[in-house]
C-alpha cells in the first residue's frame, strides 16, 4: 500500500495577490490531497498530506500550472509525520515581524474581465474598475504586506453580498482578489471641469469621449497617476497641449485600442507586438508609417511613435465610441512628477486640462508608464516603471541590505536583500521639489513593503546631486560613493550575471569623474570591486556648463576651436552665422581663454556638437533631443565609411583624438554632401572608435567580454553597428535589456559595487 506522508512547503516569489492560494486549493481538491495553505509575511506556506505518488503529482502540477501572474522563485519542502487532516482549507493570512514577500506589479485587464466589461448581461458591464486575481492594480494600491484588502487603498470599500460571495469562494476567479468590486459597492468615476465642478451626466466616460472628439484636453486618472489626453488626429488640440504643458518638442506617447489599429499606423515586428500585448503593457517605440493621420505635432522630428495598448478598463471604455488614437502623456507640468493625488492634480493641472475624468480609488504610490524598444528580438527597457516594478532582479552574488540612491536625472533607487535587487519605479529628474518628494516617498515605501532596513547607502560622486546629499544625511548607514560610469558598467554586468573582469564602455551625457572633470566617453577594465580608466574621448571645454547642454552650438564651437585651432567656425558654418555675435565671441572666449575651464570627455556632448554642425539642433527643449534627432536623420540603409581618428597611447588612460574626424566632417559639409550621409558617417565613426578601442585593450589585457552602458547606447543605429563590429572579431558583447542603459539603471550599479566592497572587507 502507498504510504501516507505530510509535506510542509514554503514558497517564495510573486505568490500573493495573484490567485495562488485558490489555485493550490483547487489543485488539492482535484487530487484528493488534504492540508492547508495561507499567506504569510514571508510568502505562501502550505501543508499537503496524502499518498506519496499523489503528492509528487501535486508538486509537478503546482510548478507547471501556476496562475499567469505567479512567479515561483524558490520552494523549500520538509517531510513531516502525518497528522490525518480531514480536508484542505485556506487559512487566514498571518502577520508577523519579519516581513518579506514579493509583490506583483500592476497588470493589464485580462481577457476574461474584458469580455465581462463588454457583455450587457454582466453585472460589471462597462464598469471601469473590473478586475480579478489575474489582472488589475497591485503595486500602486499596496500600503503594507501581507497583500490583503485592509492594507490597500480599497480598504474603505465594503463589498456587497455578490462581491463578497466571489471573494470567499476558492473556486471563483475573484477569490481573495483584493481590489474586487462592482458598480454597487466599488469606486466610481466622476467628470469635473477645471473649477472642480462635477458634471451631472449619466455616463461620465461617454461624456469624456464626446469632449475629446470636440478637441478638449482631459486629465484622466489611471492606475499610477494622471494622464493628459487628447485626440491624436487633432493637430490643434496637440499644439494646445504642448503650449499649456510647456513641452515644446519632446514626443508624446499615444494609446491605440488594439493591434489592428497599431498596424494601421506603425511598422510592427513580431517581438514588438509581443511587448505591446504583454500584461506589462509598456510604451513601445515603433516606426511610424508614412501617411498616418496621427498629427505630426505628436512626435515632431521623429520617425517613431511611442505606442501603448489599453491596460485598464477605463482605457478600453474611452475607445468605445470611435476614437482611434489618443495622446496619453504623463499628467504633470513639464519636469514635475506625475500627479496622483486628486486634490493636487486639480490644482496643478487646472491650467492644462479642460476637464478631469477622475475616480475615488486612491493611488498609494505614483508609477509612470514604462518605455521599451526592441533590439535583436529582445526588450530593451528605457524606462522601468509600471508593469515591471516591483519585480526584483537576481544578482550574481549575495549582498548586504543596501540602499542605492541613483543620480540626478532619470532617477531610480535600488534596495538589495540577499541575492535580490529591487529597483524603484521611474522617479524622474531631482531638480524640482515634486520629484524629490516622490523620491523620498519611494524610499520609504520600498523599505516598508519589503522590510529592508539598509545598513549601507551608496550614492554618486557628484557633490551637488540631491540624491547624494540625501544619502550623506543617513547617519546610521555606512556610506559608499560610487563613480557614475563605473555604476553604469556594473549595472549592465549585474543584469547579465557577470562576475569576471570586462572591458566596460560607458558613453553618456555627463558624470562626475575622479579627476574633477565631466566624464562621458569612457573605456574601463575591471569588475564590481575595482576598475581602471583605460581610455576616453579627449577633453574639450564645456563652455557655460549647463548652458552648453541646452545650446549644442556651444559644443560645436568648443570642438572646432579646441581641435582645429586657428579655424573660424562661424565662417565654415551657416548655422553659426545666425548666432548673436556677442554670444559667439563670449563662448569662443570661454573655450580659448578661460583661466579655469570645465572640461568634458562626454560622448553625449559630442553628438550635440555634431548635431549643431549639421544644422539639426542649435538649442534643445529636452534632454538628448539633438542626439535623438541626429539618429533620426542618419541614413540606415547605406554602407558608409567612418571618419578618421587617432588613439594616443603614450600613457594611461589613452586619449581618443577627434581632430581628424572634425576636419573631414567639415570638408564634407563645405562640399555640400547630404547631411543624412554625414550623420551616417558620424555614427559609423563612433562605432569604429569603440571597436578599435576595445581591440587595443584586448591586445593588452586578453579580456574578450565587452559591456556597453550609458544613455548613448539607447541609439539603436549606433548600438547595432557597435555590436556587429565587436562580435565579428570574437568579442562577447553584453548590453542592457531589463535595466535602462541610461541613468535609470545606475542605482543598481551603485548597489552591487557597494555590495562587492562589503564582501571584500568581510572576507579580508
């Protein structure tokens, strides 16, 4: 006779709020297994009792058939003596002091809920808050763990008898779905004008659609904050939104109702379709089809559109009555954090939105939309936020409890525990009060829901970063300052699970260097615990500091005056002839005569300078604009040679000299070569110098692994050319996929560098 056994299991992973307990319950019922299952602050625990072959079948099916949102990370099983359970039950959740469990991100409306939303016979027909254990809000409504309704922003909504019956029935899809609700008992939508006056209409969503069709701008409350919304076919409405939001040229994201519509307006690969349709529902950068009626003002000077599909029931309802493409951009004043508190949104967005489509389900933590591109068939995350956060990243080694606070721009923070790293949602630029408040809120929230009390805090070397100042005020933590570009390289190493030494190439806009200059075109050799700067783009002055970032023509003057001494750049370039003569003379003076020059090796500033020389952009209205438009300009279907450059190797670090490149580029410009061709040759030059630099370093060190990080590598044309050149010569190339290559990823690098330092000291 088969022997009866009892097994206790502790399951770690994303197993709360995703229907895992009812799944286990129903599996046990189908197999005749006895015992119990419950949520704890450490994950899910269960005991199963029965004949050994049946329990083995139970374990196999639990792994293979887990709910769609579940992510089993680890199972610990202990064999115990039988106690003769009579049935299988779901126990109440347990509290406790040592809290630690993984949480699910917010996820898009599932097919079953969407079907109910559109069914006139269903009691949730057209209900904007329909959800179940397979979909809906999670991270943005959670206040604490375990994930139970009382610890979410749904606590104030008492379920009606019908919803309670679903919630209590383990066989129901809504068993213990914490946001469960219906029109009789749940949150409600309201439509208000800019003076906070409610609209007395039967269907606020239908009225909102009518207003959008008339050209109005609406602030629409979503899962993680407000969006500013208008009809993307209406050029006038888009222009008004740009003017009111003070967002001159940065592309707006758009939402389309389905894949059929997306394919009507955009070029879509199979991998892009997969990303768009995933439960995460990110914004995906797609090539825009010629002739699409989407207003050119949506993404001026850009061949791409940032597109997402609906991810909440309210979004689907907005497309119910003929709207085809909606601008769906973050609900904030330009540069501020996304609005998520109703009262503050009504105050701060009143001058932008004509009407507010809001609701009374509070958002606990603001979370912006995520943005991805597809590179070589894989997602390349440019902004990691809704749909991805708070899922952890697996680290290649165990680390202490560390808080890493990131940088100043595109800020994220990172908390580590054991072999997991928890990156926060995208915070933004910490140059204004609202983003700094969002940063502090994110620090507090992540520490609370994951019960991580940091013993070490890591931060950027730059003395003026607000994040660094915040870290230095954490008196109870050991403090570790991390060089910006080392953090970039380490972040890419960590997400790729690397432990060996690599050649690290960090190309971005700026980062404070150990010599006091502004780095950004760097080659390193090393790993987490050590790095050596092996080569860099040659230094040029940064005339006017931040002004040189806002006005790329300053960098054009700097490169020509420094690298082609004796030249008269304004004589060569018609673009510079339009610059005020006094300003031009002042900048030349800063470049050539300033007693103490601010120097930079930045690849980002190099792109800016070339963009100015080609007449692409003399001033920018958002970070990276000149480089983005330069990439859009460059021909991609031609095989062109790069320009010349030299590598001076008399001392370490080597210096990559760009004078020959500018000499040839100016000659092409004077010979009236097409700027599209010159832009293509420039991109090839940058790919060549990375390749030749790595070849020379490999010759000296024997290292064959190359890590590419920094915001410049969001440029797909450059990234593709660089990877092809390196792989052709036998290098193993590692790029970003799960973590942004831009400054949104450096908090991860800071954390692992600090963690490696702690390990080294303890092992010593």
